[in-house]
């Protein structure tokens, strides 16, 4: 597999080469269409002004004059009607020129060698140091016919400025390639880091380090990757804690049951002890059954919305019926229970919402003080309903409030330790409320009481 680094360098350098070729072809077309004819007519004008001067000044020393012209940057070839020829200035690389062309010019015509120079030579035709690549013009000197072939001496005209631009181009290309090689390394490095971070994540190592200070897409990606890693780590922690909690909560009633059944096998125990042990075993079994029921409910709630069987029902009526079923327990604990539950219709899953009220009411009884009170209210507002469960129980401190909806969390006070519970009730309540797009808030003062406020939207009605 080619690395991204190599690919990037190859693609960038490839693009540079391709764009140079395209630029060359475009500038070549421009040369052929525009510059070549312009150059041809410019040189023709120069040639004509040279010959005009010779024609008008018959006393001019031809040799000296042509020498002078060549010294200002031209290559010249002159032939007379007798076939005598001479060269001035730098020599041509290729001196061949058909006799017909020489005769054509001697007969008074102009030869446009620059304009007609073959197209295939591209822009380099401009540099071709050939006698064919000249302008030919006739002139007469001392009543003798001549043909003058002239072209600029490119080598001489290519002065320091041209060289400077040449080097500039070479350095630009060279430095761009070097910079592409290094900058690509800088660009690709975070991707390699992300790859190795992904690998270590898949091996269960969540403590990955990435550069999140970059202000570009890669910085954003690293940032999201890190927050994903943190979430995965939290989920992993929750999973581990969940498993260890379940194992503990299942293990302790099981070992109690095992211990008491062993004691029951002992023939020497009294009838009273026997009844006591059977009752303990019975309690442990119902604790286990309660735990598995709650776990099954949580598992199905975790699957999401599709378990909801929503319909419209009277929520005030529902809570009143629940209160009635708890009346004996409330009386037994000596708790005063009052409620304001008007008839309000909501759209939701009646069975799951009943589980919510059941948990909140049983907690308000469980964690209340003897002779305490519970107040339940239902209030309908424009967009939602509010159900409040207020007790005068043991209350919660701020640390406990923060964790109260966590799975298996139980506030560890001397009071709660003696009360039966799994620590799953409120997390079930929270999940059901969230599935109904609602919210739940807790207000509590330690040793004074707690109030749970459930808000459910009416919009689905
Ligand atoms: P549990 O089975 O222990 O009742 P919950 O999830 O219903 O589990 O409650 C979690 C913990 O929150 C309880 O163990 C208790 O410490 C605390 N709690 C819940 N309701 C109340 C309340 N009304 N007053 C005081 N503490 C409460």
C-alpha cells in the first residue's frame, strides 16, 4: 500500500508538471498566433530600414555598415546577383537556404522565413539559429542587386534580465518541490497519529494523545476523536461497574439462600428458627426476582422508542389508583399523604408511566421519617404537565443528588443501608421520562425532605 504521504507528493508534483505542460501549450499557441507574426513584421521593418538606408546612401561602405548592424545584435547574410556571399555577426548553426529563395529575394521580393518557420518547433522556433529562420529583403548598392537575410542574435539579446527570470523559474520549481515534500509530512503526520490512536483504542487503551490545537479540519477531527475516546472509556467504565454490581447483587442473595438452606438441613433447629430461615430465604428470592425484573425492564428500555405503547389516558386518575394501592403501607408507616390530582389527559405509555409514579411514591415512603408526610400534585400548563412528589424524609446532599439517577447508585447512609433496594429504580424512571421527551428534577435538603418534579410534554396529544 502506498502511503498517503507518497501519494500526496506524487499527486502534487504531477499537478505541477501537468500545469507546466498546459501552460507551455497555451503560451505556444499564443506565440504561434500572435507573437510570431508580430516578430516577423518587426524584423521585416528593421530589415527594410537597413536596406532603405543602403539604397539611399550609395557612398556607404557596405561592409562597415553591415558590420555595424551586426554589432547591435543581428546576424546577417548577404548575397549578390553574381552569387558572391558574406556573413556578418554570429554565424548560423545551419546555413542551408534553397537557391530559389535567394533568387526570389534578388528579384525584389521579401522572404518571411520567421513567419513560415515550421509550427512543430513550438515556441522554440524563436530560438532556432538557422538561415531559413530569417527575413530576406532586396537592396541595390552601386547598381548591383543584393539580397539581405537578417535575424536577431538571440544569444546577444538574451541579457542579464532574461537570465534572472530563467533562474527565478528554476528556483521556484525546485523550492516548490522541496516545500511540497516537507509540508506534506506536516499534513499527513496527524493522520498517522489518528491511525495509531484508533489501533490503541481498539485494543482497549483509551488514554490516547492527539494534537487538538490545530485550527483546521484535522484539529476538529482529532477533537471529535478524543471526545469519542472519552465517551467510549466512560461507557466501558459503566459496563464494568454494571457487571460487577449485578454480580454482587445476585451473588449476595444467592449465598444467603445457600447458607440458610444448609441450616435448614440441620435437624436440630427449632420450628421457630425454621420459619425464620424460610422467611429470609423467601425475602432473598423476591429480592432476586425484583432485581431481574428491573434488569429486564432496563434492557428493554435501552432498546429505545419502539417499546413504547403510547395512548391517551387520564394521568390524574392513574396516580390516584396507585395511591390507593399504597394506602395500607402509608398507614402502617404513620405517614400523612395528601394529593391534588385533577383529571388531565396525556399521550404516553400508561404502563411505563405507572412504573415511574410507583418508584417515586415507594421511595417517598421508604426514605421518609415515621410520622412524616407526602404531598403529590399534578399541574397542567400550556405545553406540559408537572407531577411533584414531595416528602419530609431523610433528604439528599448535593453529591448524592448528582448521582441519584446512575444505575445501582444508592446513597450510603446508616439509614438507607437498612432499607431494601437495588439502586435501579430511579435510573428506570429517568430512562422512561427521557423516552417520553420529558424531564425530571430533584430538589432536596438533607434531613428535611426531597421533591421530585416530573415534566411531560403535552405536544404529542
Ligand atoms: P433504591 O432501590 O435504592 O430505592 P432508587 O434508584 O429508587 O433505588 O434510588 C436510588 C437512591 O436514591 C436510593 O438508594 C436513595 O438513597 C435515594 N433516594 C431515592 N428517593 C429518595 C427520597 N425520596 N428521599 C431520599 N433519598 C432518596
